[in-house]
């Protein structure tokens, strides 16, 4: 019987290639890009060359046709970027947009949008949240009215990762009055007349990741850009939230482990009061506790990966994984940052930006409060 979780030799080779890319192409430049509050667009093309955007996509569309364990291996290796700003951009491309297009899109839509995005020639963003709604998807106001063979879109979106650099959006719009049955998804090219990007939002973390405010002023796109069935958008979003939340859990798990690696490495090198930090019982015990927390998180996440990989119902397990990893990451990164003393509060070491950037994930992809509500509903009376 195979050991669970089952990583094959192919998965391990993939993990190694991604780690090498992260160390050589990203980590050494992370501080510079962080200070510039931007990173080069060509990183998407380089990442695509490794297959990061088509891990589970069928070979017909340029993907590798692998599984969720391959995605888990990739996220584990991506921790070596030491640069969460790029990880979230890659995640939006790989797991928030392209799987939706592959599942729902027509052959023509896959040729026009999916295939070039897998190749890194086009950057995608998922545009759901608005100024007045985030997790409350049914409250979306951005509307699309039908005029002949076109959809005319008006409204705005907020908190959109990759929004300022995207070539197209997977866009949620209102096509009817019913809160749930009146939403649809469309593929929206960002060179459409009437589309504009507001100022880049100033954030606490992920400062090099563009988080955009998007505006749609009577933007006309072909009706054939409707993704899936009209009026089914709410249900598509809810269904695909599971992949987004699982990917988020994997991303956060990776940076929890990276934080511990950085802290223990520093503690072995740093001396205080005539001894290495790692020789102090208080730090050995804290690192031991942190390691146990990370291992618990790993098995919770991997349980959700296993279910998703076998296409089994996984809402409960994914919600648990997302809640536990993102909440525990707050303490893990805090404790690891503490080991650096004053240096942890500077930008000289990556631990500071990891600690700061992990704060997002109890909010994004469904807040911790939403996760608890989902879990409460799944508990048996």
C-alpha cells in the first residue's frame, strides 16, 4: 500500500526544479522588488516554462495533466521565493482562474484564453470582490446587460490581485435580479474600451503584488465570452472556492515551514550572552512546538488534498485546512520573527515580510469567520 501522502518520483523532480527556480531567479532579487513595490512581468513567462500554470491542465492546452499532489509539491517548493508577493500572483494564475476556464470554457475560449495563459503569454486575474461585497458573493452589483450579440458591462471591482497587469479577467457580473441565479461569469479582455484601473492600493503587506481597483464604463464584449451557463455564476464561484482555499492553505503551509527554517538557521548562527540562541531551552522548546504545529497543519491540508485529488466531497476538510493554517500562521511567523530580535523588525531578512504578508490569509479566499460558519453547518446535530 502506498504511503499517504503519495509523492511520486515525478513529483519530487518537479519540486526540485521549482525550488531551483525560486532560489536562483526570485529570492536573490526579492528585497529589490519589495523596495520597488513591483516585480518583472516576465517572471510569469519563466514560471510557465517550468509548467507552474498548467500542472493539472490537460496536455491539449499545454498543461502537464498531473494531479493535486503535483500542485502540493510546487507550493512546497515555492516557499523558497522568500517573497509572498509573487506567490500570490502565481496562485491566482494557476489555481483561481485557469481551472475554471478549462472546466467551463468552450474550445474557442480555451484556445483564446487558457492556452496562452498556461504558456505565460497572458496574465489572468479573478474579479469577484467589490467595494460593497467580498465573501458575500450574492451582493455583486457589477452588471452586464445584453445588447444583440454583446454584453455591456458597468460597475467596479476591488481587491483584485493581478488586476493592474492582467491581460484578461474571469469576471463575475450580474445578468439577472435573483441574488444567486442572476450572476454569471465572463472572460473579459482588459484592452476593452471603457475599462480602467484605479490607483494601486497601498497595503500593509504583499506590497509588490498589484491589488487593483477596476472600473467598467459601458464595456462591450462579445456575448460568446460568457463562461459556462448564464445565471450559474454564483454556483460556479462557490464550487471553485474549494480549489482557491486549498491552494491558499498550501501556500501558507509552505511559508510556515520556511519561517521555521529561517529562524532555526539564524538561531544556530547567532550568539547572545556567550552561547548560540539554539542552545537556550526557551528557543529549543519554542521551535519544537512550532514544528509540531506545522506538522499538524500539513496533515490537515494533505487530507484535503487527498479528497480533492480523488474528486471526493471536501468542503469540510478544505475549510478546516484553510482556517487552521491561516490562523496558526499568525503565531508561527510571529514566534519565528521573535527569534531574530531587532533584525526581525527590519527589511534585511525575509522573515519580516513573511510575517507581515501572512496576515492577509485569514481574510482572503473567505475569512476565518466564514470558514467557521461553514464548519458549523457541517457539524452533525
